[in-house]
C-alpha cells in the first residue's frame, strides 16, 4: 500500500530530531569523532575569528560596493594629492566611507547559529560566548564579535544588521530604501532606522514584522542587482525610493552623492540624472512621485559633501541667487576649488566640517595642525581674489535661518524660494 510518509515530510518543527538531514549528519559526526567536544570548541573559535582573515582586496567595480559611510564611498576616497598641489575636495563625509568600505569583510564578521547547529546540533557554545561578552547578539541567531561591534560606527552597525537579516533568510526579496543605501555608501543625515527594508511584489496589505519592513510596491527586474551576495535595488531605484519619503535635505544629499563626479577620474558616478528619470518613470504611479522628481531635477553632480547639499537646499529655500559650485581659482600656480561662488557679489561661501581635521583617511600623512595650517593658507589665498568670503559649519548649513543670516552678512539678498515645497510634508 502507498505510504505518503515516504514522500511528504512533516514541518521541520514537528519532525523528530533523528529525521532531520542536518541532525543525521551531526549524529554521524558525533559518533565518528572521539573528540567531539574539543572539535566543537575549535569550530566555534574558528567561526568567531574568521573575520580576522585579511581581505583579498578584489578590485571594486561599478557592480560592486563603492569603495569608500553617520555614514562612506568611492567618490569620497582617501585624501589624494592634486597634481597642482591643492588639497582635494571630496564628496562624502568620511563617516560614510566606513559603512561600505569592505562589505565583504562585514559579511565574514557575521556569525550565524545555524553554522554551528547544522554540524553539532547545539548552540551552547555561542550562548556561552554571548554571556562572557565575547560575542554580541544582533538578533536571534545572528552574532558578531564584541570588539568588532564596539569599533563600528552607526553606518557600519546598520550595515551589519542589514547583511545579517539578508543572509539569514532563504531567497529573500531585494533590500531597498535605507538598507540598500547603506550598502551603496549613500549618506544619511538622519540616524539609520532600526528596521531592515525589503521590496516585494505589489499587493494589498503588508508582511512587515518587528525588525523587518517590507514595501509591497512592486519593482522592475531592471531595478534589482546583486551586491556582495545579496539582492539589492540599484542605486537609481534606491535614490528614487528615498527621494519619495525623505525630507528635502536628506533626499538632496542622497541624490547629490549618487550623481557626484570624481574630478580626478578615479571612479565613475554611481548613477546619472537620466537613469534617475528613467527609473522614476518606470515606477509610476507611486506615493511621493511629484516631490521625488523635483528633488531629482534639483540634484547636481558638483556638490562636494552632504553638508554642501544641505546648504544648497537652504540657499534655494531662502531665495538667494543660484551659486556656482566648485568654482576654481588658480592662485600662485595652485588650483583652489570653492564650495559656492556668487558673481553678483564676487563672494565665496565655504561649508566646513571638523572631520577633515581628525579622520585618518582625510588626514593621510598629515597631522591635524598641518591640515589646519593648509586650510588657513587656502583661505588667505582665496580672499585675495574675491571681495567677500564666509564659511559655516555643518550645523549652520542645516539651519535655513542661521544660514540666511550668514549669507546676508556678505551682501546676498533673499528672494522667492527656488524650491516649491508647500505641497510636501518635509
């Protein structure tokens, strides 16, 4: 007589331990190994130390993560010497480079309880390591060495959670929104969310649950790619998704980063404005499409940092004249690139950040004192060529009204806003 039990298995949680293939292999391994306990300890130590293996350093291409992320990035690489001697003015904040500088290394740092239980049928070793403080639990069944976690910034930590969630699922949908952004090295002015974001086919309702946010809005196959072993939305799709839901400053910072062109031709831009337009059209209709398109058109390839992007937004909201970005001055045989230049007043504005004085990647072989001295000499040289000069820090650039006062001090006159945002909630 036909016995369906020979064909259909019970759900995994209802199977006897002896019926599970992985446990059969574990039982055989325990039976054949006289030193099972010692083997388990050695295997566990190998798992928690495998991230110490040097990265082979495979070349980074456009289809892989940008060489660098709160939080970053191919265009924001380490400080390079300009052929004429001027210091380079790179795009993204160095805090962003770290998030995606070595995604493969982040994956290798992750430890999954299944790696142990599939062989030994026990997760006791990992539990003990967590209690002893050697491991940190990211979420159920996902761990990382505590010293590695402590050394990570906010961008790297979110990237680790994203990769852990993606690699722990069987055939997961593509990562999207913030989760794709952190892997592509896109900047985030706000703090990263606690949820991991996925994209699924368009359908009513949702399947989100604690720690996982699934956007059931559908997607075109052309908008999905592979990045470090996981499916993610392309840079263009990621940017449009974020432009539809972020506030104006955050959205423009993401767009500007994706469009940024490396003046030294060391890496191509992550995407182009035409690719953003094409992706936007494929996605129609979708919530936030109107503002997303306006932000895309406002984006530029000449913005040098998220701080500059925020300042550019506030300059437009205040109705100041459109500045020339990255205006080059040749002074004493050296090239100096300025963040903002207004012909109307023959004035220069500089969006400054303290990080260039402390981040090792931007310092290079120089000390903070040497960088500060070079910046002072740069300012003196530029002041010789223009009538007005001002600079502001990141906090001022984020404030529409504080930046308004700063620019009025050098003679700029506010007018009608060049960004129409009254129909948007930002």
